[in-house]
């Protein structure tokens, strides 16, 4: 047995180092998934302390998995290559896509671009979380590359599932604490649509009231704003809402759309990024920044919500935990 492997129930498990610069539920889902078949050390950190940890953990691990292509993943890839270890980068969105107007993406910082390119070129495997991000990755590299596979995040369909009778309201989840995030998530477009749909109720979760007051933004009377809440507490809102709306200007995939669809919500999304891949033909896809088209689609979705089971079926197919587990297990065994 190798020094950096352990035995559990007579099985030899690879030692995996999982790194992310910040915490999200879908990264935590990966950690729990990897624990099924690997010995996992996970670190969620940034800054100097993170770099110090990155100098050590890839050396004592068989495989290092970095969420997002970044300066941190460049260090992981470099050390892994020096010590002949396997490196995997999960491409998540802001790492390969930039919007200078909205100050979105790591590529808006020029000096980071070469390090991100290095990480993506030299990693053993690159796993974009949508076909949109696969295209963005290849555009950044200006070349094709082997060992690039689209692998959607996994969602637990036994947790995210319908429950109570649906209520005729529209739900949006958008963690917004500043002006850029407000426009990135397209909440101004949602507000315009809400003003024209006076008989429709809306709930927006994650909109910071201090930011709203500071920017003097007028919230339509039919929108209820709820402060940001933990991921697990979203379940009851998904289960009650008839329609889920994501009118973002930028969205690499949107796991929240998948969660809502699993809970039986009819999705209405902007034709942006990877969201059309998630919705397919189970909801409504509208032109970005078009509040009239959004209003019309929301009306139709509210009618559909009484007899449409396609969203859950579509989301279960796309966000398959079993598929993600199989792919990751196969990569670790090579």
C-alpha cells in the first residue's frame, strides 16, 4: 500500500486534496460525494494562508481537485506536475468568463489571465460545469485540449423534491449585496416585469436591505424581499413557489434553477450562459434584458404550473449525482 493511501473496509482509497477559495453548497456536495470512495482533505481558504497550504497538500495527495481556475489552482497544478501527481480543475464560471462593464470575472484582472491559462493548459483534467463554460474555456486557450469533459454539479433529488401544493407566486434567489450583483442577477428587469404584473406575487431571497436603502431602489409593492438565508432553508420556498425566475445578465449555469426545478417549479430564465442547458423544453427561455418577454413568460408559466412535471424530470437527468460520482471515481482510478 502506498504511503498516501488508506484502507477502509478492505478497500484502498486514493488520497484526494479538494481546494476551493470560498464555501458554497455545491462544493460541499462534492466533498461529501468524494468521501464515498476517497480519503479527502478539503481546504476552503484564500490569501497567503491558502498559498501556504497549497504548497504542502498536493505533494501528499494522489489527486488534487481545485474548484475554479485561478492563481490558486495554478499553484496546485504546478506542484502536482513537479511531484507527478494528478490535478483536476472544475471550471465554475467567473474563472473563464469576464464582463468588464459589470466588473465580473477573474479575467478582468490582466495579470491573472496568464496564470489561469497555465492552470487550464497543464491540469490533467478540466471539468467545466456546463457546455457554455466548455466553450469559454476553449476560447480562452485558443485551442482544443484533451481531457476536457462537461460535468454538471450533482443535486440530491431526494432532498430537493415537491411537497405541498404550489402557490401562485414567482420566486427568485439572488445573493445581492452591491450594485454590480443587482444588475448581474437582472433584478432591475424582474422589478420592471413585476410592475406590469400587478396581480402576481413575487418573492426575492438574498437581496440586502441596506444596499436597497443606500441605492434608493424602489421595490414594487407585489415583491416581498427576504434576506439571504442558508441553502437548506430554501427548500420550503422552492416547494411552495409555482414559478422560479432567473433573469440574470450573467449566469454560467445556475444551480438554484436546478434546485427549484427538482422541487417542481416552472423555470423562466434569460437566454444567458448555461441556463438554457438546464431548462431545455421544460420551461421558458426569454431574451435577456427584455422585461416584456419576461412578463409574458411568467404569465404562461403560472398557468402551466398546475400540470407540468417536466422540470423535475429534466433537472434529475442533468444534475445526476450518480453520473458525477461515476466520472470522478473513474478519473481517480486512472
